[in-house]
């Protein structure tokens, strides 16, 4: 088996890993389509990646028909963590609907590593980074106000627990994705 080194000090075996990707249709990508006389795949642009619900269902159905594909993940960091034999550093385990397609051994790794952080520790770090307003910890994520993506990612990676902006909620089954292509504009309801 080939073992290339990819951003790691240890060999990384080549594994059959797939990630359901999506089109991050920010204004820069829209400008690229326009500059190259390409038709826009969607009428709108969005801050988050565009992956319509119907497209995800088609991908999952095709994947289930052929067992030779290997592992499938909804988030890139989950696939990378799996390839390294480690738990996901982004705390995606708290967003359980993402994990329903993960291999059982990866779920076990992530579950063992996933711990709800202490509110006092989170609050102290979030305030040092400039958070304003209330800071909450739910069973899914740390929720803050007044922090851009880099400081939220700092908290997220440091605590191994998702960190969301209260003004931009992550809807059930739609984590990190734009509302474009989903039945309800405010996201599906939780079970």
C-alpha cells in the first residue's frame, strides 16, 4: 500500500474515502462563472456551501447501491480525521445527523473524544477573543455573538466542539449549508 505524507509527520495510508462536497457559491465564485461566460448553477449566491437536499439524496442513494466506494463523509474534516485514525477535531459529533453515514469505528473514535466544555472556560476564552452578548453551550454547539469565523474556529478547534454564530444558525440536517435547495428556507425542523 502506498503511504504518502500529506501535511503530517506520519505516513498516511491511501484509503477509499469520499466526502459529499458542495459548491461554495460566494460572490468570488459567481464572478468566476460570469468572467468565463458560464451559466450560474443557482439564481442566488450564499455565504455557506450550496448542496440541495435532492442532490444529497441522489449521492447517498448511489453510494448505497455500490459498496465498493469505501467510507463517505459529509464534512471534509471528518474524512481527514478518519484517514488519520483520529477523532474529528471540529466537534462534528455534536451534530449527530452528519454522522449517520460514518463508519462505526469512526463514530466510536469521535464519541470517545467528544466532551461538552465547561461554560466558564468557554466564556473566558470567548470574551478574550471579543465575544459580546450571551454565550451558551447546547448539546450541539457553543453559541456566541460578535465573533467572526477565525476566532470561532479557534474556540471550535480548541474545545473540539462546534462553535456557531447566534445570528447565523446551523439548521438541522443542513449544517454549514446554504438555504438554497432546501424545502424550508429556515431549515427543516429537528426530530
